[in-house]
C-alpha cells in the first residue's frame, strides 16, 4: 500500500518534471486545451447569467384578469367563486383596485402623479396560476375568461418568458454541441501528444516490459501526463473565462445601463469551477488512455 | 526449474530457429549454451523469459507453461529473471544509477531500500564511482557491467546472459565470469549463451551445444 502510494507520488513528480523540461511545448499544449475549453465554458457563463436574469422574473404560467372599471363587489365575488371551482386553475390571487393603487404609490415613485389624478384609474385584477402550462391551454383559458361578465381584459404574462426560455434552451443546446466537439478536440490533442511521447520512448517501454513491468506500470506516466495536461488546460480555460468576464462586464454595465436595467456576467460558482477542472482532467486522462491502449499493443510478445 | 520438451520455434517468415529441443535445467545449475552465430542461442533464452513463444512443444519455467501464459502473468514471471541482453538495452537518457534502479522501481521497492541495493549492485560490478555518469560515456566493457548490475539488482532466481563477454577484454571477461560464479554459488540458476570458448572453459559449467537450431550434445559439467 505504501509502496503503491510512493509509486504514484514518484510518477506524479516525474510527470511534473517532464512538463517543466519542455516549457514551450507545455505552454502551447496547455494554451490549446485552455482555448478549446474556454469557448463552451464562456458561452455557458453567458447563458447562466441570462438564466439568472430570467429567473428573477416569473416563468410560471400566469394569466391576469382585469375587470371592467364599473365592476362592483358582487361581480368580484362572482368571479372569485367561478375561479375557485374552475378545474384549470391551480391558484389565484385577487388584487383589489385599492391595493393596486397603494402599490403603485409606494413602488413606482409615481405617488404625485397618482395623487394628482384625484381618482383611482385602476381596475380590480385577478392573477391566476394555470394548472397546465401548455400554450394552447393558456390560450383556451384566456378565451374562456374573456367571455365572463365584467372581464375587460386578459393577459398571458408567460408569453415572453416562454420565448426567453426557448432561446435559453437553444443556447444550452449550442453549449452542449460546442462542448462535445471541443471535448473531442481535447481528447485528440492528448491522444496525439501521448502518441508522440510513446514513439520517442519506444526503447524505454520495450526495456521496462522486458524486465517485468506490468501494463499499468507502463501506462501510468502517460495517464498522469494526460490528466495533468487536461487539468492545466482546465485552469487555463478558467483563467481565460474569468478574464473575459472582467472585460465584458465593464462594457455590459454601460450598455445595460442605457436600457435602464442591470445585467452582468456572473463569475463561475465553486461547483462549476470544480466540475470544469475535474472534467478537463478526465478528458486528458481519457485521451491518454486511448492513445496508450492503442499504441502499447505494439509491444506485446509474439 | 526450466524444461524444454520437443520445442520448435519458427519465426514469422518460416525460418525454423529451434528444432525439436528437449532440455532440463535444474534449480541452481550453471549452464553455458554454445554454438555459432545463428545457431539459436538467443532464441533459446528468449523462450525461457517468455519474450518469444514456442511454435510447438512446451517450455515450462517454475511450473508455468510459457506457451499458455496469460499476458497479465508474463511481467511477474519475468521478475524471476535477471536478463542481460546481447545489445544491453541500456537507457541512454538515464544515469548509471537510474538504469540500475529501473527493475526495483518496477517491482515497487521503497526509495531507501532501492538505493541501498543499487549501490551494492554497482559496487559488485565496480561501477560505483560512475553512478552519476550517463551510459554513453562508458566504455563497451563498462556498459556490459552496467547491464549485469541491472540484471542482478533485484536478486533474481535465474540469470540469463546473452553473450555477456562479447565486448570485453580478457581481464574484464574474467571478472564477469567470477560474478556469475558467485551468483551461482548462492543458489542462482545461471544460463549463459556465448560463442566465447574461453568463458565456457573458465566456468567449467554444464555445456549445451546448439547447431542450426538443434541440440547436438549435452555434456554434464563438474559445476561449481
Ligand atoms: N525475430 C526474428 N525473426 C526472424 N528470424 C529471426 C528472428 N530472430 C532470430 N532469427 C533467426 O533465427 C536464427 C537464430 O537466431 P539467434 O537465436 O539469434 O541465434 P544466435 O543467438 O545463436 O546467434 C538466425 O538465423 C536468425 O536470423
Ligand atoms: Mg544471439
């Protein structure tokens, strides 16, 4: 067990020494892997930030009913009871015209304007959560509610949120596709790097196999090299993305400020960062494993 | 214990390097395989260490049939051997010390114990002062001794040496022969392939002669 551990530590040390011995090619390899990973990761960060923006808004399927201004308490009570019995309604909330006015006064800073109107221009409203979020169902509900007495206007709040959701879903697909392609590129880079190493170390591999090295022993340094290359590439990608977030956020702040909103790229969470590093190390290991498995069979005894 | 029974070895291309070889080598024996170049000496040693497999017949080493050995088992079989190759197979990008350390790393020795054994092996072949040198800076004889040190460092039970005195002048050849004898004296089975008549007579071993892949005589020697 101790011997086993010390073999691994020795291999790790030798791997780092090997990387340090050829700083230029190490730097280029790590850079190539880093750039390849930074593309999908950067896109992912942008997407996650958009999603966060969208998450602040309600994505639940909501229908707002606005009553006619001449609707009285009786009409309100009638609609209340109709909604209670409706099977397509999961829940609802009544916002009285008085409450709505209070909210506008306190929230929007338009108190003076409202005050100056002298009367309450707002209707009674019901905010309804539909039990089925399918668009055709929401449309059907809208049509039905419009036929009820004293209902002046029905609005589907979810339409734009659903559109954003569709865009985000498309974005996720793009991240996945790009990620898969560039993960393949990373595997290809390590595969080829390891292939070259095996070629230059033919003599050594032949000798150690002749004097009793097992296949795992022969593979180990190459697998370590691949995993280390992948991990270093992951770190490079993380740094590239972090730098990108910094640079973009300056510009984004200005741009989103012009639209009166606040949008910024969120830096990667600890969990996401860890996943990136673990995945890139695994990809490097996998590329090395493929390469070693493919090329070590040349050394088998006949 | 090494035993060959009716072994044929045909190389790809159809050349028959060994023909109907039957041979037994007991534990602790010292055997010298003689024969002209191309007689099949190297092939005989390669079959023992599972570097080649017999085309027919059986080769059994320590109770294990080489022809039927699973690939996973081969490394562990080879650790019973100390191998001195005809072309030495030294690693030229590693120091003398690192070359000798290699078998111990493979087996998984701890650093301290490994260093101690490496020094002992280098001392035995007289290369201790050159432990930090690279093999390219060594003379042919020194390279030969380095190959010997690497072969014995893990204290194998069987030593296989292919033309171990090939490049050595008489004095060094004598030293190497003494080295083999000292190993044999502590119980190591020693098999040497050589066309060097002097080495054969110096050690006074059991002689096995090959000619065109066939065993032509097996003379029981006085041994050590
Ligand atoms: N890998 C190989 N492929 C084909 N022929 C070989 C191979 N190795 C050896 N031979 C042939 O087998 C014969 C015996 O070779 P070898 O065992 O090396 O003889 P020795 O060691 O006695 O000089 C030689 O004729 C050689 O050309
Ligand atoms: Mg030979």
